[in-house]
C-alpha cells in the first residue's frame, strides 16, 4: 500500500495507490520565504561547512565565547540552546537521550559570537547498555568541554526526586575540569510556584556559595541574590558530595517559555573575550542538512513510540537535494521486526503520517524553506524492499 500526503498552510490532500507502504509529506511556505534574504532565523542551505569559510569579518573588535552545556538526560539542554539562539538546530523530544552526539549552535549578535556545545546527557555505563547508546556517549561531553571557555550546568527543578542535589556524574565532571569557570542554570522554573523552593535549591546546590560577581538587576539575579543572603550557616550534606561551591553565577530560566534567557545571554556576551569568530555571522550550526534531517526523524520517533522501541531503530538518509528553494529528502527507518514496523506505521498508516507531518514542520522551521519529506520503513525480517518515488 502506498500513501501520498500533500500539505501546506492552507490545504491538505491525500490519495491512495496500490504499492508498498510509503508516505510523502510536503509543506510549502509563503512566497516571501523563497528569497535568500528572508530566512534570517533558520539554518541555511547548502551545508554550513561550505559557507563557514566566507564572510568572516577580520575586525579586531570581534569577541567570542564557547559554552559547553552539560547535565543529566532530559533536563532541557537542547530546548535551552534552541531558544537562547532563537533557531531550531538541536533535536528535541520528550524522551531521554535524544541528543546522541555533541551539536554546535552559533549565535552572533553585534560583534560577539556565542558558540554553544549541546552535549548528550551525562550517563553511567549501565545506562549506555540499557538504551543501546554508543560508547562515544561518554567522550562527547569531554570533547565539548575541552573546547569551551565556560561550562553551563543545567538542573531540572521540576523533578522533585533529583533537583535537590547534583548528580555524581555532574560533580565528577566539574571536578575533572575545575580549571574552567562554570555557572548553574536552574531550568523549568515555570513548573514551580514557590519562590521559597527556588531559594532553597540555590542555597543547597551551591552550598550557599557563589564565587562570581553578579551583574545586572533583573528578577533572576534578584532571586539568586536574595538566596545568598538568607542563610549564613552551611547546609548539612550527605556523606557523598551533592553540591558545588565554585559556580560563578546562578540563573533561573524556563527554556520552554524563554523566561530568564535574555539576561543569561547578556551575561555570556559580557564574558566573551577578544577573538576572531570561528563561524560566519549567518551560520547557526556546523551540522550538515543531511545530519539535521536524520536527527529530526529520530527525535520524533522517540516522541511517538512507546518505551524502548525507538532506541532500537536505525535511521538512514536515502536522498537529499535542494532544488528551486525546495528541500527534497527521503529517510528510511530500519526496524528489527515486522511487528515493530507495523507499530510505527499504525492503523491505515496513520502514525507514520503523523510522524512525517511533525518532522516536516520541524524541518521547515529549521531551514526556512519548503520541504518535501519521505519516510519509509523496512524490517530486517524482509529480504528486500523497493519503492517508486513520485
């Protein structure tokens, strides 16, 4: 069975033809988005690797700062980076381990370039085996930190089980790179209604000690500053260390709503050092469009499939082309069994249609161009699979 699906902001058409299970989804933008000058908020095409060498200014006033963002899985690192640079370049989903490798996101404002390294969640060897993660998982964040000027440690304050202490893997990382400045980002503050809880968390996680000077008078720093003055006595700790008293600053943010991000960005701009930019001013990621497409499909499979199933799938790019301001691309999802393939497709191919719709929307937002996406499935139980493309 073959399903063709065409969608745009104004209409949605579908038709059926007899053939293999197949799904096509195309989303068009307005004519204004077809100009080279009208997509400043999107990843540009062709691949950034072909563009980053051009248009780099040689002005002596250029400044830059490289930031490694670390934390446990699913604390909101990728969402935080996407929103603070105002571009969708990092894959996101509701499940853990969406980010499988370090991603680079770039934000250039004025004479300052901020380079963020989105790292996989810090994991143990047991978690690597459980989720079938690559062994490079544990080395990715180290590589990012070694290229960073400062470390952002993200903590999810909405999780009542983990928010009151820094995880041992986070502390071990901070100790290993104690020579690099770091600051604490308390994320998802919109989930907490009590300022008292936030004040207590700041005191506890920092051991009531922040070594850096606070700049600005925004609400975020006001709350953090109030916490600093609340208690003179130290916080009793468990036998193992759960706090870090060398943070230079503390920020309260909601990566989802954007609350607190402007102040944090201003702080980072103030920390930038005189240095020539590494990337052109119009580049927002060093990842290729092909890699971004595959990562986007993998992220939405995590959202739409239950439990451990999406971690056992393999996504491969079959085709990519940019023609007349339209991205044409095809991704194949390899399933371990036919049963899993049927689960992905859903009844009457409905779930596969939903996944393709969502990924297409992500790619349109990412590239700022029309996108024609095909997602096909194949199981290892089948010897071969073939399909025509229309």
